[in-house]
């Protein structure tokens, strides 16, 4: 057994020697091409230096950035008045058409005045009689033929007659209702000939320019809201438009149920597009930074738990940590770390390290876009 193992080992050694000899001869005869050998004259890749990384570059920009608080609200009329009579009477005339714009002082409703006119005439006659009685009593007292008591009674009767005349005059004037404000009349709920009772609404008069918006914000934002702050309003009826206004009142009492603050703002509405009752999405501008530093969102990269931007210095990229401000659509505000005008890398950061050499390339525009540097 031992001799067999030795014999096999000797045969393997002889076969290996024969193989090496054959490869050497084949290489000399050209049957097998020689493998690559290092040349002392060829420069190494390390001696040539690292290859620059192609990147896209842009400049840090300055633009206004505002902080906003979002809220939901409801549009309300600036003023809304229910036109209703103060006295009972039959409706004789309407001085408007539904949906009309009317001016303050324009006649809107007129009641039947036949009885009221006669009541005023009766009161005027009674006043004339009371005045004559007073003058006679006064004359008698001056001549010493009358008493002071009779004169005082006549004077009281005259005063009462004057009051009845004024009351009848007021009732007659109440039979005509004029518009108290400029506005638009709505849809009337009665017709000519209807007998109206005191307080029965005939129509509603609404002032729409400006229009108000009521909204609420959480009590935690109490220190961020103030009278005079600008707001932006969007409504579903006009999704592509933004309406601007300003806060003019803040409720001094916090709602204990929702722990919210109620605010009210006015919005110019010259074309009367906005209507009371519309649902509104409100943005309150709490702060405006006119010279905020802004970069494309793609320029910001993670650096551990922080954020960073590659700043171009000569032909190299230097990693600079930054503190972010407000996030904007496709952009980010840089609160600390960058200055306006600095050149930064926006594409290609995945292959970069701090100090990596770079080569600027032209950004590729998407369909329908124009490339700007």
C-alpha cells in the first residue's frame, strides 16, 4: 500500500513538470500568447490622478420667502340686512328686482298708507284745536280772567297733541323702507298685496365688497397671529385663483371646546366673484423674509444626521453643512451655511466626496423646459 502511494505521487510530479515545459515551448513557438507584464516606462493610473466627476452646477439665489399658517374658514357678507317692516300693513310696491344692486337710501318697500295718512291728518287737527285752547287760556290768564290751572291743562293737552302728530308722522314714514346700505338684494319671499306683520322679512340686502372670512387657528399659534397680517384665500369654486386680504379682528375669547382662536379678515371683492357661505382655505402670512437664501431641493444631501450641500471651489467640491429653513416646491431655504451667489452642485453628488475634483456639464432640459444656469 505504501509503495502504491509513493508511485502515484511520483507520477503527478512528472506530469506537472512536463506541463510547465510544454507551456514554455508553446509560448516560444507562438502557439500561446504571452500574458501581460508590467512595464517600468508606462505611467500608472495612480500617478495620473483621480478622474473628475461630471456634475451639474447652479448658483445660490435670493428670493422672498414667507412663513404661513394654514386654516379653514367660511366666507361671510361684509354686511347683511333683513328688510322687514316695523309696522303692519299691506305691501303695495317693491322698488327693486331680485339680484339688483341698490344704493343706500333707495326705496325698497312701500306699504299701504291710506289709513296712516288719515291718522296723521286727525292728529294734526287735534293739535290745532289744542293750540287754540292753550292760546285762549294764556290770554285769559294775562288779563286776569283765567286760572293758572286751566292754562297748565291746556299746555299739557297741546304737548300731547304734538306727540300724537309726531307718532302719526313716524308711522307714516315707517310705511316706506329704504336701503340702509349699498348692496345686492336677494330673492324676495313675499309678493305685492301680501299683508305684512312687524318683523316679517321681505328680502335680504347684502354687501359683498369687501367680503369677510371667518376662520380658526389652534391656540398654540396665538403669538403668531396679529391684526393686519396678510392672508391668501382659495375657494373650490375658483381653484386657479388666489384672493388676498388682511386680518382686521381677533376674538379676545379662546373657544374652550376646540381650543381655537377665531379670526376675521376682509378680502376685496370688486367683481363680486366671492359669495357668502363658500368654503375657504386660508393661509396667514406670519413672517416675510425678503432676502432668503434658496437652493434647488436636489442640491441638499444627507451628512449623517445633518444636511449638507456641495459648494464649488475652483475645480473641486467641498461639503458644507447647512441648516434648512422652510421647504418650498422644488426648493429649500437655507437658514445657515451658504451665501448668495455661491456655486453649488445640484446633480452628481452620489459620486462625490469632500474635495473631489469635478467637471461641470450642461444640464439636460426636460421636454418643454428651458435650461438656465
